[in-house]
C-alpha cells in the first residue's frame, strides 16, 4: 500500500508539474470561484443575521423585556423595580417604556402609530436610537411639546422608503403634527427630530418623554408597559430573569430571540437559500472535477494502459488521480479563503450590502468554513473517482490499442 | 520456463468468432532467445500478449516456472508482470511526462526498495543500453530507436526472468533496428534474461536461438536458428 501511495504521489506530482499548465490553472480557478461562492453566501447570510439581530436588540427589544403578567396593562412600582434590576450582576442598563396607540396628522395626511413614552437619558443607555437621528435632535428629559418620529412615519420626503406611501411623507424636523391618542386627548407637537435605524418596526414608532406621557395618560406615573434590560456582554439572560423573577411574581419575561418572529422567518428563508445555493455550488465543483478528470483519462487512456502493462497497479493510478483532484480542490480552497478574507471582506466592509434592517457585513465562521471545505474535498474525490474507476475496468489491450 | 498447453484465443468480430490462436502448445526454456515469426494476422502478437499476461486466453493454460498463470486475478497478474516479466511494445510506449530515467525506474519504485537504489539501477540500465547521456531527456526529445532502448531498460529494472518484445523494430530505420536487436542479444547473453520477441522480418532470425513459425493462429514449425 505504501508503494502504491508512493507511486501515486509521484505520478500525480509529475502530471501536475509537467502536464498542461493552462488546464491546471483553469481547474484551480474554477474551484476557487466555487469555494468563494460557498464562503460568500453563508458569510453574507450570517452577516445579515448578525446585523438584523444586533439592530433588533439595539433599537427595538433590548436583551430582556419585562412585562406585566396577565390582564394588568402596567408594571406597578416601576421605579423601585428598575433600581432592583440595576443592582443585579450582569445588568448594564435598564429603561422603562409606556406605549399607547395614536393617530398622527400632518397637512391633511394621517397615519397610525405607537407612541412610546421614554426617559431619554435611560433609554439612550439601553438603545441606540439617539445615534440614528437624520434630522433635528434627540429628546431632552424636560421636553413636553416635542415628539421624535421614526422615518417610516414622517416620510421626510425620502421617496424610496419601504412604507413611504402610507407615511406622512413630507414631515421634517420643526414641523408641527397633531397626535390623537387612543384614550381621547389630542395635542399638537413640534417634530424635534426624525430617526432612521433601518428596522421598520422601530422606524414606525414615535417617542415622547415620560413627563409628557404622564400628562397624556396620568395613570402611567411610576408605572411601565414594559421594562427593557441591556445585559453586559457574556451574561446569561436566563440567570438575570431568574433573579428578577425572585423579586416579584407579577412579571413575565421575554428574551430578544422571542421577539424576533419576523426575523426568524427571514433567517429561516436565508438558511434555505444557503442550502440550495451550496448544493448547486457543490454540484458545479463536482462536475468541474469530473470533466477535467474525464477528459484527462480519455486523453491518457493509452498511457494508463501502458502503466498497467508495466506492472503499475490500478490502485496507484486511481490514487494518483484522486491526489490531483485533492490538489485542485485544496489549492482552489486555499486561494478562495485567502481572497475572501483579505480582499472580499475588507472590500465589503467599505461598501457593505444594505438590507431593510441595515448594513450586513460578511463574516467567516470556522465551523462553516471547515464543513464547506470537507464537503468540497469529498465531492472532488468522488467526482474524480468515477471516470478513473471506469477507465480502470477497461482491459489493458483495449486501453493501449483502443 | 514457459509451458504453454492448448492455448486458444477467440475474438468476436461482431457475431463472427475469429480464432487468433488455435490450440497452441510449446515450451520456452530459461535463457532462450526465441523469435515468433509469421505473416501479419498469424497470431504472433496475440500469443506474446497471452504470455506477457496482458490478455486472457479463451482456453488453455500457461505455466510460468510450474505455476498456472492464466486464471490469476488482475492484481496477481499485475504483480507477476511487475516482478517477473518485462514488456517492450511495438510503439514507443513511454510515459510522456516522465524523463527517460523516470520511465525506467517507475516499475522499480512500484516494487519498493530504497529511492537511491532504483534510481541508481535506472542509471546503470540506461548506460547499459547506451543512453546514459540521455537520461534526463523526455520521450519527445528521443529518436524512435532511443525510445525503444529506454523501453528495454525499463523492462529490465526489476530483474525480470523474461523480456517480451513485440516487433520492437517495426517503426525503426535499419541502423536503429540493428542497435535495438543487438541490445536484446547482449542482454540475453550477458544478463542471462530470457528474451521472446515477435518479428515479421526474416532477417531477424539471425538474432534468435529458436524460431517459432506461426500461421493462422497455429505453430507450423519450430526451428533452431543455425546463426544463433
């Protein structure tokens, strides 16, 4: 067996170094493109998923959402509860939120939305909405007649917005809008700012200060529709949830993953697309190696016959073809990984792909790369073995003289 | 050395069976320099291919040093070809991507042993066939006669008991033919290797000690050459 391997390696090496350089380079190039595609698709999908999860946490859900249990619409004694939560290990910041449905009108155009009452300072520590102001400014704690609008509500004359037609379309910072709350009050606000986080659910919200919210809904004083918790990196949400659950028994909890229903259907679709594209790519890789090997064994049929006639065993000849297929696949793979890591990723970092939920940055995960590499090598081996096996079954004389 | 008994080979040309070998029996002694002669289509190359284990007869047996070899599996036949038989083809059957030296030592590498040993032996054999100065040349850089001598050197690398040469001079000019045949004669005389060659040129009888004459797949005569 050792001799077979030695002869196989020798024959493969000579065929690669002294064979047709153009064919070798073309095969490697093809496999490099296939491998890059295999890296690109999951890289993009993982990047998009990471990006969507990040934006969901940073602008919409936070890491943990605490809500009242049962029919009760409010968490009572919200202030003391928040202080207690803040003292738990692993909690980075806490913010309370109150929500109410409302209609907003501007120059005869009307739309519905959720108005959220926030403590601007605390909310800023949990969420990144204040970092995404495209017009005007973020709310100040003492603001009473000001409102912060999401871009999908305001429109802001950005005609390519996903929901522009149902938005107020022409609202800009400084404009005045009328808000009719679901519980009755109607009030005029100056648009202090417009934010755009590129996550539609967030960009459809309007924010006022908790002070103003209490004037609209006096019952909300020291109460909250929900409390949002930001965790320190590496903290297990379940540990924190257990600790809060021990404080009171009138609360229920959601992690950010449980609020990601919309995202989940998107990521599931992404995974399916990835599987289909990967299967197609593996098929292309297999066909490339098959054709190259098939053409080679047909062209070298006589040489293979001679090798067998002089006593080179068929295993050695077959293994030499498998080594060549491995060489093509490994070289293509190595070049693809290098090109992906040092050219494609840095290039994409500068010009990222933009999704409705924001920019997606390509990522490489070791497990994904390793699994793809192993499958690609196995596919190359199988694809090379089929034509070689068929040729090895031909009688020596037929191989030499046809 | 070879004991051939009732050997037949039938090819099917479409639906018509053609007897290339018809119940052939003969023996070849160790150290012989034998020539198989006959007209084109007489079955001489077919006989050589059966003896060289490149093909399987339809019926009959071949004994090599007492061992029946016709029914061996391909792996065992490959091992026998590698260790005991050397084959020189009519066409220049060298591997294009290997140099003369690499062509010669490849079967040695297959047999095993030290890298330095079979390379050294490859060089010695190329010197023996007068091509020591051409060992790093590729087949395309060699003349037909030189390629045939490389093939002879390759056939010798594993110290075979017998060398089969199938019309080794068919594609060569007179001078090259003489050189190739003299190489085979010298090997038979000096290295004591049995040589069995096929030729349709009556002049080649002079190189053989025994001559097997074939016609229509049968041995019609066997003579000892007076010139041998």
